[in-house]
C-alpha cells in the first residue's frame, strides 16, 4: 500500500471565491435556496493571497478560481491581479458559467488571468434555461466571444453528461471541435450533495465509454493527441481532421486519484484534500486567530496534513454541494 502522498506531488490549488451563484444548475444546486455562507466568514482577498503564498511555498504553481460562480464575487479582477503579482505562479485560470464574462473578460485579461473554462451543458437555449434554472445561453456565447476578443486563446467548454437531458447532443458538441479551436470536455455526472436532478443518480449517469461510443458512431474513432502532462485528469482526443479537441473527466468510471495533483480551498477557508472525501483542514482560525511565527508554521502544517488526507481512491458520494467546493 502506498504511503501518505508527498506534498511535492501537488501542483494545483482550486480556489473557491464564493458559494453563491447566478445560476441554479439542476445537477449542482437544489432549487430551494441553499444556506449561503455568511459574508464575514468568506475569506477576504488578502486572506486568499496568504493561503496562495503558503501553497507556493509547497511547490504549488497553478491556481484555478472557481465557486459558486467566481464572477459574482465583487471585484474579482482585483484578486486575479493580487495572485498574478505573486512570484512563481505558472498558471492562473478560472472556471465560470460565462454569464458575466462579456462584462469582465477584458478586466480579467488585464489583471493577468491566463485561461478560462466555460461550463455549457446544452447547445439549445430553452434547455439551457431549464438546466440552469434561468440562464441565457446567448449571454454565455457572448461571454465566450468576449474572452476570445480579450485575448484568451483556445477556450475550454465543460459539459456535464446526463442521460435523458443532454445525451442526444454529445455528437453536436463534438462537432464544434471540427472547425473551432476549442476543447469540449465531457464530465461524468457526480453524486455530490443535494441536487434536484430528476430521477435517480444511476439513471442519469453516463460513463465516458458510452459518451465516446456515441461520438465515434457518428464521426469515427477519436485519436489520442496529448496526455495532460501537468498530471491533470484529462487525456485529450481529436476527431479525425478536427481543429479543436475533446476531453473526458471520468472521476466515476475511471477515478484518477493516484495522479490527482490538486487541493481545494473552499470560500470559507477549508483546505480540502478531495472533491468527494471529507479530509479537510480549517485555515480560517489559523489565518484570523494566530499571530507571529505560529501562523506560517501552522499554515505549512495544514498543507502537509491535507496532502496526507488525500485518499488512494475516492468515495462515491460527496458530503457537500459542488457549488460549495468549487468542482
Ligand atoms: N460556476 C462555475 C461553473 O459552472 O463553471 C464554477 C463552479 S462549478 C461547481 C465547476 C464545475 O463543476 C462546472 O463545470 C460544473 O458543470 C461542474 N459540476 C457541478 N456539479 C457537478 C456534478 N454534480 N457532477 C459533475 N460536474 C459538476
Ligand atoms: Fe452555479 Fe456553476 Fe453550480 Fe451551475 S455549476 S449552479 S453555474 S456553481
């Protein structure tokens, strides 16, 4: 059996900047209001940067901003600029639902953000409205275009695969990559927290192999073009002759725990070892209540402990909403 994970193997910190969101995606949030985290318990930008500094001291080199919806956090470009000013940051990226990207893309680029991933589970406006409980697909495409105009190259589109909801559209999503320089990533639906997706989880779940099968039945075999050498989960594929790429995030059918190189910071300051499992360390008391040398020492310990909590194989049901952890 492998021993505790080496802190040096961890390269990425996903930072959730808020648990709030302007959408209520059926697979992510229940329809009734979640109890939002009280504002005073959210880490301030200065506190997030302090955690980022501790992460950098451990060799973590990339940060991904997420949420909830990161762009509903007031003044987010300021946080991007603060993180960008830290030494040794290789990559600063963000996952967003895209609704506010039209407004913020130029400021995010100016602040030093490198990459953007936009979530989009259907290409049909009405269905999009239903899945997100109110979202406007044209605004999201406007956001994607604004990001390209602002200088963000090669967008990634995240699509959560759900039987009976968007499974007729996988080939259509894949077809986007034939002519567009973008990556479509199909995410296996994960059973986290309390969602209101109708039907049992097992009935909605579709595995990577079935998604691939549907795409290949229409376009022929996918060609493996690049393994994500950043130890990330994605193996990248291409349709024959395509400009863009296709990826799969298959945490359910092919758990990638052994190579998982990330930790997660929740908006309230819990450092989490895994999306599914509860192994986490509370950083807020360290940051807010400790002074002097104790603080960096305890932050250091928190990172080491959290990495040791990383499971060899994740459990199959998460105890928190995805919107609270940040995906
Ligand atoms: N609001 C942003 C967005 O939607 O991109 C960032 C946060 S969201 C929690 C991050 C990612 O998690 C999104 O791509 C979303 O589709 C995905 N996600 C949320 N709930 C999920 C679930 N139950 N299974 C799989 N992916 C999920
Ligand atoms: Fe909001 Fe993203 Fe969750 Fe949708 S997936 S409800 S956009 S946090």
